[in-house]
């Protein structure tokens, strides 16, 4: 009997469903409990389920657990900065610490996604959520429970496979080979070049964005940089910066159109779930299309936690993303010049293949 060919669509749908459920369920619960101001914490914790999506389940348990701890620590760090008044110098210091921690952690895990997008996003937004010391027990409960839920969702496929795989093996995606991991990567020049690239780019974008008085949300410029800069073993390409720019503009137009209708909190849950699902479907195929779904998700959740005029959100989103893309391309030009002089790529060594 011939086994039906495995479809790549199965892989995307499976991972997308996990991501949507991991973030959507905590968000819906917070809305039901009348706590929309803490929506961002549930969504950022839900990103835990994205990590290790193709790994064998024993290794995935470690990857997702470490990633969940990383997300939680970055949120707690952001909350701490916020409780201290979120001075700019402290945000910058915290950002550097988060980038070093996240790049080292994700590189050691050889995780996908490899860029420190989600921990950076979690830290920067958590610093802006208006939490008080009296809120800490509740916020801690939300974060810890949401991370634990995301871990369970990420691991749920192990049970489904045990029950259903013998009957319909072609319905399940083949798992990737077990990754070889080593702390030795922490001692390589490639890793610290990657760290330096992210720190310089993030601080430059954040500083430039903060000096423009008529723009808010400077953290979006930082996110634009760290999401387009290469991870260890990857080459820096201008295509990703261009895709982010185009996708963000399209996604912002969609988001503003939705938010001008003043959707209820429950519609925001629907937007977040649908956005996360289709963002995961397209992220490996076309980053611009992915952002058509991810941008409305980010803006809707931001609007739910920190309500403000959709037009201002749109202006800031487009302008700050453009600024981040410009910084990223500038680093690309400088990085390529350095690479030509020394004969190898930044973030790669002769012992680490550049892909």
C-alpha cells in the first residue's frame, strides 16, 4: 500500500493552530474576566508555542520551556522598568540586557524563530502597561499561567500523534531531526557579532525614534530592526527590510479600517486569533504577506491594552517601521563593507555555515 504524500499545508496548519490557540485562549479569558488592560501579557506568553515547532517532542519540551521562561523574564523586566517610571536610560539598559540574553538563549537552542523579536517586543510593551505594585500578584499569575498553557498547547501534538498517527500517518508532518546543541556557541565571535549588530541597531533606531517629537511608540522602530537583522549563521539581506516595510503599510491600512469601527473586546480576540493563525501560515513563505495579518494583531492588542486614536497608531506604526528599516539597511551597507574587507560574513565563521 502506498503512503499518501505528506502535504506542506499540514505543517503550516498544525503550527498555526497551536499558535492561535496558545495566544487566543488567555486573551479570551482576560476579556471574560474584565481585564483587557492585561491583554498584552497573555498574547506575549502565547508566543511561547511558536518556538520549537518542528522539533521532536522531547527536545521541543526543553525548547518551549526555555522560551517560555525567557518570555516571562522579559515581561517581568519590562514591568519592573515601568514601575520605576520607565526612564529612557533604564529602558535602553534593559533593552541591551534583553537582547544579549535573548540572542544567547535562542542561538544556544538553535531555535526558530532565531531573531529576538518576541522577547524584545514583550519587554518593551510590558514597560508601558500601567501596572501598579498592588497588581503584581495578579500580573504574575496571568503571565505564569499563560506561559504554562502555551507550553501545554505546544506539546499537545504528542498526545494526538500517539492516538491518531497509527490510523492516519499522512495527516501528520514529519518531525525534524534532533538538533545538536552546545554551549560552545557562546564563546564564538559569530554570536557576539550578532549580539553587537542587534544592540547597535536597536539603540540607534530607538534613539532616533525618541528624538522625533511628533511621533510616539519608538519601540516599533526597535522591533523593525531586530526583526530584520540576521540571526547567527544568516546573511543580512535588504529583502526582509523591504518586505517588512511593504507588509506593515498594508497591515496598518487594514488595522486602521478595523479600529475605526471601534470593535468590541471580543472582536479584538477574533482579530488576534485569525491574525496569529494566518501570520504563521505565511511567515515562512512571504514575510510581507505575514505582516498583513500580524500588524492588525499587534495594533489591535496594543489598542486594547492602551486605547488611543487609530489614526495616531497608524502614523506611528508606518513612520517608526520606516525608520527601523532605514537603520537596518544602513547596517547592511556597513556590514557588507566589513565583510568584503575580511572575507567572511558577519555572524558566521569558517566553522559555522552561513545559510
